[in-house]
């Protein structure tokens, strides 16, 4: 399992964000969750 990575961090890397979007469009479930420590600081 991959570690939780906030969407804001992924957004800093357009190539990775595009890859995730492509996998999701192909039907793969790619969970990207905000870890509890990041949600608390909002």
C-alpha cells in the first residue's frame, strides 16, 4: 500500500497528477487521501 499523499502535494507534480488521472480514467481505483495531520491544520 502506498502512503497517504495530500492532493495539494500531488498538484505540485503535474506529471504524477496526470498519471493518476489517466489511471482513474482507465478504471483503476487510486485512493489519494489527506492524512489526519494535514486535515487538522486547515
